[in-house]
């Protein structure tokens, strides 16, 4: 866990994870269940090991959840530089380029969780996407 020199992290919040099972993801993609339905893709920069999540839903189809790769859709539209408070701005910018190439190739939509207008339109519990 990234705790040293990180004023935003209080290690006490994560103490119960100290002895939990760890899966090391040291490649571009990690297929969580081995069936292609949930894939973690590397997108470092926001944090050292930041990832985006690809979900392949039976009826909805594939979607990518951005995590903090993007905070607002305008960052994509105007190809804005990542904010200066990223762990590594250049690495984050490189991750954005790689992910954009992947999205263009797969024609997959990107859901930006910080986009209030987009999130407001999504189904809410007890409704769901499948």
C-alpha cells in the first residue's frame, strides 16, 4: 500500500488489510475471474498502481469505469493535461493515451464517475445494469 510520503492516507484506516490475501497485478491487464467479465487495466499516474475497470455485462455490453483517470468529460474532449496533484502527471498523461487507444479500438464507452450529469442519469438501486 502506498502510505509513505502521502499526506492523504491515514495508515490506521487500512490496518486490517495488513494480513489479507494479496494478488500482485504486474501486467497491463488482469482478468479477475478468468472469464473476461471483469478486467483490471493498468492506468498508473493518478496513484502508482491506478487502474481502470472493464466490465463485460451480458445485456449492457462492455463498459469501462474510469476511476480517477479522468474527472470530467472535458478532460477528454479538450485533451487537457492531468491535474498537478496527480502522483505522476506524465505517467497519468501516458495512461490516458493508452486507454484512449484501447477505447477507440474496442468502441467501448467510458463511464467517468466524477461526471455528475452522467452519473445522475444512470440507474440507481434497486435498478441495475446486467
